[in-house]
């Protein structure tokens, strides 16, 4: 079987090759480095030598992907809430508590296990054996919409839209207290915390590490010691909504990593057994990478968040 090839258009000059290709293809940066080391990346017909090489601009790039290896992850008949599906992609409404792809400590019961059964193995192989079809992800304890690629062509097209930030993503969240002003924009770099590498944090604007991140928020409803807000993402960084909201003093209710629930609401969360961040990927919009059709999807708030809002609205 010949290796599928990903053809990349012009990339912004001056950046690192591995970082630019990772953003353009949707592959992880480590995977791109491995492909470069294997001679699978060409610049103007010649093998790339190093991921740290700076882009001169104007070159053409070809990434040759090895055929997907046999997948050890097993297919499992796990119910899926499929919002849309065709031969190229599907959109699912992921429940809170479901991990997106297998990793240490979560080898089964993941979205990928469910997708392998639902799609009978027909998923894009671009992201490797551990993450077939996965173009982006949302946290385990975040619910909501996620698009999955069934073909490599669809994966490439979707990855380009994520890279140029043209994907429409809107989240509903319940945050602590009342943001002031009630609507605004949070523009702050996000990177790994020096104190805890499992956590992300807001970095100084002049920091040389991390990634630029922009979140627009709007208060939809004032609650008792809390607010229902809508967050529109310009960028899609790890834990972006959670980190940005916490950085302005309005962490998401129930967030075990970045939040501190207001004292008057702690008993309520315990009585509701609400043990996750109150965050839901409610809207997702993109251009179908094959047909060119504009697609927009909505997912209603799950029951646990509706109950939380109802109780704090009293």
C-alpha cells in the first residue's frame, strides 16, 4: 500500500518547520518530528533535515504518511450520540466522563473505542494508531460537540480549518460570580505551568513559549453567586476556556484543576453530585472539507448542567 501524502500550501515564513507542519496537518509536533527523522517530509522535492529549520517562505511541502498500523485498541459497542454523519466525517455529542482517545490509565471505554465499532474501522489514519479519525479533542469532563474524520482527505481539510482558526466553536459554561464587564475578550498566552506540568497557565505577553489564545465571552444569565456565559473561541488551546476564565477571577464551577467554588455553592454542588467543570461544547461550525457545504451544529445542555443552572437561578 502506498503512503498517503499531505500537500501543504504556503506557510508563514520565519517559524519552525515542525511547529508549522503540526498546525497545518493536525498531527502532533512529536509525530511531525518523527516523520522528518524518517525522511517522510519533503521541501521542494528534497527531504527535510530538521524540525527546527526556519521557514523561508514560498516552498512547497509534502508529508508522506505511512499506512496505519494494525490498531491494538479494540472496537467496543458503546452508544454514541451521532449528530451528523456521511462517508467523510461525523459529528458526535460526547458525554462528560468519556475520554477521547486511549492513553495510560484509559485503554478502553474511550470515544475511539466507540468509533471503531460504529465506523467499522473506517477512520482517518493520519493521527496514527492511537487516535484514528481524531482531528481535535475536548477534555474528558467537558461535554459536547466533536468532529471526527473518516477519510484522510476530510482530516486534511478539517485540520487546515483548525489551523487557520476558521472553525466556529462556542461553549456554554457556568462560572463563579459575575464577570465585570458582563462581556468582553480575554487575550492571553497559554502554556504549561512551571509549578505543575499537568496544568496550563496564562503567560506574560512577552513570553517566548506558550501559544497566543483569544476567548470572547458574554454573560447570558446572572445566577446566585454564578453566571451562565457563552465563550467563543478564536483559538483552540489546551484548557483554553478554563484557564482564561480562571485568569480573570471567574473559574468554572466544579473545575477540579483551575477552580475554587464560591463558599455559598459548595454544598449545592455536593448535593447535586456535580464533580466536573461546568463546560459544554454547544455549537460547532465548519466548511465540509469535501463538498464545500457550510455546516452548523448545536447540542443542548446536558441534564447535570441544566440542574445546576436551575438550582442557582432560584
